[in-house]
């Protein structure tokens, strides 16, 4: 019969290839054959194939655009279009699960939406292009040595289907089931059935051993000499075959219990059902596959190099060692560790992620070496059954009876861990286990409560620590991916593993392997504890790390750490030594007592080389004069070199497995005492024997330790200014780099969301919030690592409620903040600073773009660049060289500091707007702008008070205010007694709205300091004063003031001595309009103090439109006391009330006031009374020409080329010789 069946199969296969017409349908059969020709990564991909006839034109792998919601999660999806007639393609899926898909007119799963074949690893796909799966002669072929897994219940098959298994290892599927609607022929052929296979149907023939003596129609009875044959229902059978022919009883069943060589099933039925099941994946027909039912079989050395199918549940009774070369298969059984250790010997495993192979619920551990393809939390018995009952638990002191509203306890919960917030000693969280179940809502506990408490938080579930530890150990040993299942896992936290230890302690992943962790949305929650400075989930010595969809939650979610003594607690995700190229996607680390994400490994106090004048702490080596040549000889006569006197050890525990070193300064500021940031290294072995000398190397560069014999070093420096000032380090760089976080969160951690962040770091998307209320830490923090921290980016991240501040960069180089949002804090239980810290930065090369900052302070250091920033409230400070801010809007923002005295390059604002609508924002501030070094460049900048915009309000504000009522010190403030003139420039600068128009107000006597620098196209809607700055000449163009203009210049000379400086104004005006009264007689339109400088106004207007009762007085118009000259060229002087500017009045114009020259003025209600040294010059006849008796007198007084009038006051003459 077997030969006949084989012939039938060959005929069918030939028919598939040779015929393009089957029952009137066009090429209904499609065959994909898959062989091992190299691995192809197909995650989230789709195979699209085009062919004509039997010729494959091409196939492509494309992104998966459509995947039905009811499809199993998978790594690869295959489909094809209806033009295919016959196709053979070669792929290897590297054991990734994949789909067999059917299509009609390119619509997936028309009659197959929830009926999917899933086949592990290599596969063949078969289908047709019809709406229903018409399978006449079609074939699903499973390649050699390929595990089969068909999950296809209730597949509607309208015609014939042949399934052929050529599995040379004699392994078959864990479950196969087909429902036949209109079958005419169905044949199953397989090898190695060992447990229970049931066959149900009418007109059934089962052939054992490949020979049917009785044929398909013979009816006999069961012979006891035929082992393993059992029949249920009405059936007739023969010696090595049986045929069920009971058309009235479709429930007839044959059960094959014992090992057989071959099974063939033929159903010549017109209707009926075939159900064929094999509960295991191995067969007695293969002596290398052993069904394991007992503990002894697990460690039996006779099973060396065999596949062990774990079919029975059993427990370890002692520590056991698995024989070498064993592969474990999940056959439905579970190994219970019962507190013992199971040691692998490069043990492999074939196991589904959802199956349990090991159970460590009652303790135990793994050891030895393992070689799993993957390891899931389920595989080691971890249970995501955690539940938190919020405000639902009540218990009395000194009792162990707990009631939880809304609970539903069953006997399966006995021995689960349980914690009760506030029920422990001193109000601590009580951690205990469930002893028994009283009712669904009441349990007895192993431990009594110490404190009576009601309506408190209670958590319960499995303590998965031993399971997680075993999973981590197997993962590290196997270098394989690992996964968790969706749900809440509870686990203990433990003290951190020391990086020099050989045995892992805690959840530590890596140890020189690549790590892939798929969380599947799992939450891993820490049980309450009192550990000091430990790590929850940490990574060590990893070159490639990928973690996705995983949440880890610390104990402070349900544990009040403020009671029961001080304990710093656990960090969340922790980067130990040398973590490189890591990616986290959709992860979160929250509620930890320390930091959510933590980088460990700052060795700033290692191998210190310092001179006697350096402040360096514990010095490891001083310095000596001389060079060390390429043979290791010290050349003391080469006095332009120095070297570190002592050899420095690079084999201590900090250097374990660390392949790099750096040479750095004592801080991020540089290399004290050295002329150049370069050095050479002399390498020695552990005995101090010279090995080699390096080429010239540069500070902060990462240098590989390429020779395993390098054990000690000396450094050599050249051209040192003072060797006793040198202060440098040789450091292993243990902190990770190239770490990226996508859509990750860090919230409610008690210190910082991220602490000691790594280099080459990206955080894109996510929330960093509510961190730091136990220790005032930042949302994120990047330390300088003595100049090694660099290239950090935050993009599309939201920050808020971080107690110490949102972002901190200490000497970090090359920082980018793009589209970040720093929100105003909302936590009611805080007492933050007046301006909470948004960005605290001494970073070099900081760039902020497209971002929003609400109510926070921002400090900017050297080479900071800001573009398209909106700040609403808070303050911004520049404290380094060359800060450049453009295209930004600052609303109710104070600038308390612009530059420090040590800075050497100018800062700049360009195309920016500063607006103010809330005077309360100005209270308590010493100034609005501060320019300590007069080094601020402003270009196209507007400052608007009483702003009527809607950045923060839904409707326009109607309240207006006088700026000086809220802010009476200065507009711009400068450092007194400056010593260096850096020379900023202000262009296109405008200040509006400082004095709103009101019916009854008085002009304030206040004015505002402005930078001592050059102005071009500047407008001030308020009175201004030049007060502080290094004396120098300044030129201002188109300088306009609606207020008065004052010169104090308190750093200029008090006598006529030293250099002569001139303040020149070209174009512009000083206006006082009539919006207010002006009763302050001490103020003037133009006012100078007794300092030595010159004034020059060209094409300038002076206009006083406030009525004055002091007609004839120069009060409120001019009061000039400076010692230098004053020139008014082509200026206009206007007043609504008549003004006499009497330079002879020494109360207003002291005798030390310098000479005045007024040339071609336009006078409107203003008269000047001159002193002998003063001149009023006209180059054209004007009614205001000075009067002289004759030309000779005028020549003597004014010189030629000007006009005068005679005593008649009517005739005007040009002065000539």
C-alpha cells in the first residue's frame, strides 16, 4: 500500500506542475519550496512574487502594509499575486515564525481570515487564487529536519489535500487537525508517533508498519499480539491494519499508544472527519529522542547527545547535571526545581515561548552552560499574575487576617507574596506570603501586622525573582533573545553584582554577549525593600543591546520610603561597564528610590598624575624632568619633556574586561599646566618590563588596549609651562555609549529620571516627569566625566515636575535639544525655587531648536545655539562664549545674566521678541536684561511691555501697568568697574509699551540702564541711561527715545584727563510726548553727569511736548555737566512751552561744562543763551542767526562761511573776510 500511495503522490505532483487547467480553474495550485541558502531577516516583511507560467520573473521583500488583526504575532508574512503558476523560492527564516497565506485578487484571507498555518523555520506555502481553498492535488511539503507546527482548526477544504512529511529526524508536530467538508481522499503520512494519536471517522483504515495484509475491505477483530492498538466505538480491523466501516457511527476512534515505525491513514470517505493528534514532538522510532517522565531520565548519562522530550511533571530532589549534548524539548511536562540547582552542559532547547519548561516558584537556580535559541519568562515558570489593590486592604495589629475589598482569592494563590503598605513596623510596608484562603476576599498571612491599617494599598502575586535569575543566566550563557509576557510580574530587588564577580547576582544581562529583550508590554515591579545603592535591571559588557515594550516599576509606587529609616534604594535600568550600541523602544523606568535610568562607571579619581601645585586629592604619580625613548630609557637631559614618575596600574578591577583608556584633565575645562593636549604612553608589563612606546596621542580620545600584556603605563609630555601645575588622569571609560531611547518614560523616581547619562546618547519621544522629590535631582543629568561626555540629543520629549530641574549638562560636549517641551510644574506639595531650573548647562556646543519652555530657567554656556524657542516665564542666562539665539519668543522672561567677565566672545540675539504682560513676573528681579561685559549683540529684537498677545491667555488682557512701578532698578544692568572692552553691537532693537497711555499719570523719574555699546536703528519707549562700561568712543545711528536720555558713565574720568572719548548720535530723536504730566523738576530731556567725554548729535530731534509752568527755565529740557565738548549738527529743538536754554546758568550748566557748538539748528519755541566759548552756527540765513555789530566782529567770533544778523535783528549776512 505504501508503494501505491507513493505512486499516487508522484502522479499528483507531476499533475500540479504539468497542468495549468484544473476543473476549469486557472492554475489553482501554488508551491513555495524553502531550502537553507542563507539567513534572511524578514521581521515585519512581506514576500511578493511575480511569475508567468512556470517561470519566476522576480520576487521582492517589502514592508508589511496590511496585517489582519486576528493574525498571530509573527516575524514574517508571505503572499503572492494571482499571476503565479508555479514558483520555487529559496529562503531561510532562521527559526522565525511565519504565516502561510491564501489570496484572491490580492485580498488576503478571503475565506481564511482566522485559519492560519504557522510553520517554524523553513517552510513551503501552498494555496490558490480562488476565494475558497480549492486544493485538488495541491501539496504542503515540509522540508527535511524541519519542525512542523500547524495551528489550523476548522480549515474549510473543498477538494483534496495531501500533506507530506519528509522529516529525516522523525519528528512530527505537536498538534495537527483538519476538518474536512467534502473530502474524497485525505492521506497523512508521518514517522515517530509515540504517545496518543486518535483517529476518528467513518470508513477508516489504519496501516501499521507499512503493510496491510487484509486490504481495505477486510474486517477482523483486534489481536492482543498487536501492541499499541486500541479502538473506541464500533470498528473492524486486521492484523497490522484496521478499517473502521461503520457508516452509522462517525465517532469511531482508533488510539495508538505505543511506539510504531510508520502510520498511514487513508480515508476513502464522502463525508466525515479526521482528527489526528500527537501530543509530543518525538517518536520511539528514533532512538535519539527520549520521552522524559522522571528525574532520573533527566540526568541519566545514557542520554548524552540525545533530545529529551519533557513529558511528565517531576521535581528535582538534589542538584543535578544534564548530560553533555542534550537538547530539551517541551512535551507538556515541567521540571520543578524545588530549591535545587540544575546545571547545563551546553544544553540546547526547542521550546515555544508560551510553554513552561522550568518551574522555580519554590526556589532553585541554574548553572553551567546553556545554548537556548531563545528564553521567555514563561519557559522558567515566571508568572505575570501581579495585582495591586488600591486603597482596598484592612488588617489589625498583631493579627494575620487580611481583608481586601474586590479581591477574588483561590487556593492557587497560597504561598504567593503579599505586601501591605503601612502595616509593618513604624509604618513600613509589611511583606509576607499567603498562608491560607478564608474566602475570596479574606486570607491568612504567614506574618502578623504590626500596625492596624484600613483602606490601604495591597499587592499580591508570584515572586518571580528565582525565575528571572534563571532566565538571565540562561540568556547570558546562550547569547540568545529573551522575552516576557504581557502582565504584571513581581520580583524582589537585590544588591548589585560587582563587575569583577564571576557569578551574577541580580538581574544582570550581557557578559560579552548581545542582548535582545522583548517585553510584550510586561510590567516588572519591585517588591518593597530597604536596599542601599543597588540595581534592579542592569546591563554589563554588551556590544549590541535591544529592549522593547518593557516597563520596570520600583517599590515607591506602593512603599513609603520616608519611614523606617534612611535607605537610598535601587536604580532602574542601569548601564554598568562598557554597554555599547543599545536601543530601548517603548520602555519605562519609574518609581525607583534612586534613578530611573542610571549610568555607572565614572572613574574620575583613577590614576591621578599631578604636580605639587595642583589640587588633585590622592595623587598616584608625580612628575619628573626628562623624556623616555622608544627603548624605555629615561633621557634626563631632554629638559623640554617631563614624564610621570611612577608606573600606573591598568589591571585593577576597574579595568576588568575594559578594552579602552582615556587621558583627561582634572575637569572638563582642559589640561592644567600643559601647552598642548597631547602625550605619549610608555607601556610596561606586570613586572615593569618595557614593551613599547605609543605615537603622539590626544587628550579625551578613546585608545584601545590592544596588547593583553600591557599592565602599567607612564605618560610623557612636551613643552610644559610648569610641571607642578599638571593635573591629569588615565581612566578606563566604563560608561556606555551609542545608547538610544525611543518613546521611553522616566517618572516618579526619587532622585533623577536619568543620572550620569552616557555619550552618543539619543532620547526621542516620551515623558520625563515628577522625578527628584526625595533627593533634589534633575529629570536627566549628564556629567562631564572629565571631558569625555559628548554628543547627546533629546528630541520630542516632554519634561515637567522634576524637582531639581529638567536637564543638567556639566561640561558635556555637543548637546542637541530639538522639539522638547519643558512644562510648568504643577505639583502642589513642592516648594520649588522662584524660577525652577529647566536647563542647567555648562555644555559646550549646546543647540536648542523648535522647543517650548514654560516657567523655567535656562542657562547657556559656550557656543550655545538657540533657534525657534518659545519661553513663557522664567529666565535665561548666558554664561559662556558665543551664545547665539535667533527666531525666538521670550514671554515674561528675565535675563539676569548675559556673559561673565571671563568670557571672550560676544553673545547674540537675532530676530527675537521679548514680551511682558504680567508685571508680577518682574517683582523680585534685579533687572530684566543683564550684560555684564557689554558683549551682547542684538539684531532685529523687540521688547514689548503691556503686550496684548495671546500666548498664554484665551483672551486679550485689559490691565496695563507702568513698568517702573514694578521694576525700579534697571532695564539693562552691567557690572560695575569693568576692565575689558569687548564691544557688543545692537541693531534694529525696539522697546515698546513701557509707559501705557493713561488719562492721569505722571512721568516716572526712573530710567533704565542700557548697554555701553554701539546702536543702529534702536528705539526705546522708555527713558534710558548710559551708565556703566569701560570708557570708549561710541557711534549710534537712528537712535530713538520716547523718554529722556541720560549719561552717568560712572567709569569715565571725573576730571579733564586721560583719553578723550566721544559719544556720537547720527539721526534719531529724544521725545517726551504729552501723554502724562511731568511734575518731577529734576529730570531733563537730555542730562549728563560731570564726567570727561564729548557729545555729538547729527540730524537729531529734541522734542518736549509736556507743558511747563517754569517758562524760561531749562529744567526738563537740558542739564549738561560733562567736561568735554558738545556739538549739535542739523538738530531740531522743539518744546510745547517756551524754553530758554541758558548755558550761563551755572546751577544747571556748571562752569566746568565744556564748550557747545550748535550748527544749523531748527528751533521751535526754544532759545539758547550762549557763553563766550559756545557757538551757534548757520550756513544759511536763518531768523535764529546770532547778532553781531558787523562782519569783522562775526568773523572773530564764528569764522567765515556762516551767517549772522545785524542789530536790527532783520538783516542777515554771510560772514566773509
